[in-house]
């Protein structure tokens, strides 16, 4: 079976020192220890196989490395519908921030109209890594030419006690300040975010080279003490 073949190849590719290092960063998952470049290369090879769908349907996977491989396969797909269906199927099984953030399908950039309602649903799902992924996609694809002032409202409406959700919310607003400063500044001036996300947004924005010194000085005055 392809799942067993893939698992055997991952163990062949593993780097035990890298595994030990990664295990400290993400202690909640089973780690084989394959480095990211090797996983990306292997994913491109697997995508060409007619039976790759069997691996993509064999969820949940047993290891972090299999989930990473799954994310990289989806990220390389060129057919939007196939990719979107695959992402929808995979998201409920994403169980860590690294896999969530490295799931970044290139084809999404060419299909904003179809992607947007999916993002809105993900952001409102209430599932930690589905929400994080949705906000990440909103940040990646809708802060430039396709920006609309309604999109930050979606992120503001998220209410969560989850660190990985609120960190992504802060990341979104810090990036939005760099790209759409005057559109999102009122969210901080009016204190529309919870205090933790508000202050984390300012901290990340102040660390950004894309925000002017004058803007940084003003943002510092908006910190919640």
C-alpha cells in the first residue's frame, strides 16, 4: 500500500538529530525527523503518481512528517477544485501550527473569487487550526489589490482562548498595518481587539521594517497597560 511505502521512505530519509530538535518545538506530535527540503522534493514526486489520492485519503496520519508531506502535496496541486477539496478534507486533521502554516496552495492565488467564501467559513469554524489557516489565507491573499475593509471584521469577530488562533490574529493585523495602515488603524484606536491580541499586534508591527518610524511611535502610544 502506498501509505506503507511512504512511511518506509520517510524513515529512510530521517535525520535523528533534526528529529530531536523538532520534537522539542512541537512535543505534541509523533516525529520521524525528515527535513523540510526533502519532504518538499518527495511531495513533488508523489504528486505525479496516480495513486497519491490513496495516501491523501488515509487520514489521520501517524506522524508529523506524513502531515507535512500531505500539506506539501496539496500546496503543489495545479487544479483548484482538486486542491480545494483536498484542503477541506485535510483541515480537520491538522493538529499543529507548523503544518497549518506550511499548507499554502499556490493555485489559490489565481482563484480569489472561489477562495473567499471558503476563507469566511474557515475563519468562523471555531476549530483552532482551521481558523488559523483561514486567517492565514486572508492575510496571504486579501491584503493587497483585493483588500476590502470588511475582511478585518471577520478576524475581529473571532473569539478564542487559543494561543495559536490569537497569535495569527495579531500577525494578520500587524501585516495589515504594513499594507493597509489607515484602514486597520481604527481597530487599535478603538480597542476592538482583546488586550492580548491588541498588544501583540503592536509589538509585531513595531518590529516590522515595513512600518515607518513615525507610525511605530504612534502605535506604541496605543498599547493597553
